[in-house]
């Protein structure tokens, strides 16, 4: 086990002349500009891997600093004009920035937190910092507006810019194949993932590393783009209220940042993992990991979670099965609870990343399988007993108490129980005028209220409702056609939902 995932790197020697420490398959050059040896620093533009450990992007930036003899400047910025910007999303990110500032206070790095106070105020900041950089490193995230943003910025820079993939255990570009089913992807993983299991980011990225003194940021830059204060990063209501974002979507019921992420990991492995296989679908039993928001905003790494699981299971790669059958259990050689969790953390999560990196229209109706588009089209004109508009869905004003409870949890807490999220989507399909209307409603409500929305895994769940990663089902039904059907009645019979339904249909 220890030679697969070392628990600590505190005693490792310096990584000088160790390039490439980051596997080349995780590196992507974004422009044709050269490295500028006369630059003042290496610039790491942190946009998705918002953490200071287990982060290939940070590792790459540190290695470049050592190779070039340059100091490191880390820019973590937050714009205010992204779609669905709200107190909920901003607070979560700001709390993460506060944790990063604290963690890097004693590190040989200049951390620069910038929070945009008004629309377009941050325009030009990355370009100005890049003018003084030897090379720019950023995060390679395949979803939402981030790919377009980094490609646009790279086009205008006169210095080399690299994007680094630190998303999951499988490199984003390990395959160009888009998988139609989780079974197919799981079988492929079981054959190819072992190649990458011994690769992982640095747990202690600054251990044994000597960097040049922290670089100075020119006064004219700080005057134009002031550094975020500790008070702003505390994300208090008055500070959030001063920003031009949606204040109607209040904070989530959980905090953002590396510290809460670690506490959530500790709670999961200490209390919930042992009940995960049998209990994760029960809304009245709190066994869900709760890790998804932290993975989405990069406050937590999939590699770190896997390393923790390896230690808990006292596992080594020698226990892997020698054949790839695509089965959910038995291949890893771990406990049923651990294998059930890994199927979510790796198979289903990275299946979504596979789609987003290889198919540009991952969030469009036309990306659905042909069979699903055809059967839904054949039933678009079917009579619907209930039809609701976006406002009614958003306010949980349907006839169905269980559905209303799920929507209320989403709005109130910023999350929804995983099993009920499937029912939530199926009912939106059933109660919308058209499947396209249903898709638009699901995307809007999920991305507006779910802290883990706007993520490849989130789009997987939404499109699964309409047939992605599924097969044709029979008998053929009105509205759904051959798309899998779910009902609140069957869900209530299968699961313990009474406490859940009462909790989220009563006033706060």
C-alpha cells in the first residue's frame, strides 16, 4: 500500500530537476507563445482546483519555479458575472479562498485573492500579471464557462500558458471515446485505470522545496485590482450584500473551504462508510458522503479521498482483479461499502468528465442518445395530467408532497438527496409541456440552487433523466416512451421517506 500512495512527503528530498513530476497526459499547452526566462515569477491562475494540496496544477507551477529559478505567484479570483452567481455560490468560494490564504501564509508563495466588486472590474487583471510572468499555469476543467475563458485568455498572452488536469484518478484525455453506458465505461476503467493508480499529486507540495522569495505585485496592479480583505473572504452577509449577485439565493447549510471539506471526509470515513452500500439510497438515513460540493469547487481532491480509502481498507493494487467484467463489485478487492462508494467517486463521476471533455454539446438536448430523442419525440404530444411552469416548480407548488420536499431541500440547503434527485428529474419530465422544457427547467433549478451544480457529474444526472447512460425500457409509457419511468408512490414504498417528507414540507 505505501508504495502506491505514500501517506506523507515531509521527508522527501527537493524536487529540483525532477520535471516532469506531473504526468504529461495531464498537461495541455494552450498557446504558441514561449516561456519568458526574464519574467519575474511563475503565475498559477487558480480557477477550478481551489486547494493547496493534492493539486497537479500547483505541483506543475512549483516544478516550473524550480526549473526556472523563479518565485511563485498564485492568483485566485472570483468574478461576479457568471451565470447563477449568488450569495450561495459566492460564500462557498470565498470561504475556500480564506482557507487557502491561511494555509499559504507560511509557504514560500505570494497568494493574491481578488474578488470582483462589479461587473467587468477584473477585466485585464490576468493579462497584466502575465506580462511579468515567465509562464502561466491554470486548471483544466471541462465544464461551464471555464474552458472558453482560458482559451480566450491564452490567445491574447505573449507568454506560454499551460492547463493542468487535476480532476480525477483517470486523466481527462486518457481516451477520446465517449461511453454510452456506465457499464461500458466501468469495463474500460477496469482495464486501463491501473496504469494511472500509482500517479497522484503531492500531499505536501512545499515539503523539501526551495523557492525564490515571494514576488512583489506592482502597486499599480493592486491599486486597480485591490486584494480581497479578510473581512470580505469571511463572506459575512454585509459583504455579500455589497456585491452585484443574486441575494435571493441564500447561503447553503454547509460551509465551503478545505477545513469543512476535511471535516466532511472525517465524518464520512469515521461514521458513514460502514453503512454506505445499504443505506445511501435512504433519505431518512444520513449516510451520503456530502463530498460532491467540495469536489466541484476543487476544495477537495478525488486523489485525496482515494488515498484515505486505501488507508482505511489497508488495500494495495495487488488486490485488483485480473479481468475486467464491468461489474460494480468485486474488481477492486475492497469491502462492499468501499466498492459501492468507488463506483460513485470514480465510475459515475468520471463518466461525466469523459462526456464534457470529448463532446462540446454535453449540455444540449441534441447530445441525448438517438433512441431517447426518437422516443421522446414520439410522445411529446401525449396528454399530461399535470403541467407546471418554471415558477411553480421553483416554488415547490406541485400536487406531489415528496417532490415538493425534494425541491424544498434543494432551495433551502443547496443540496438534494441523491436518490430523490432522480425522482425529481423524472417528475419534471412528466409534468413539463415538452422534454426540452423539462431539460431547461432541470438545468436552471439545479445550477441555481445546488452547490455542486454546473459540474460534469451534475449534467450526467440531469441527462440520465432523459435517457443518457441508460437503455430503452418497456413497456412503453405515455410521455416517457421507452425512457425509464419513476413514480413517487413506488419510491415511498421502497424507501423510508416519512421523516424526510415531513422535514421539508413543514415551515423552517
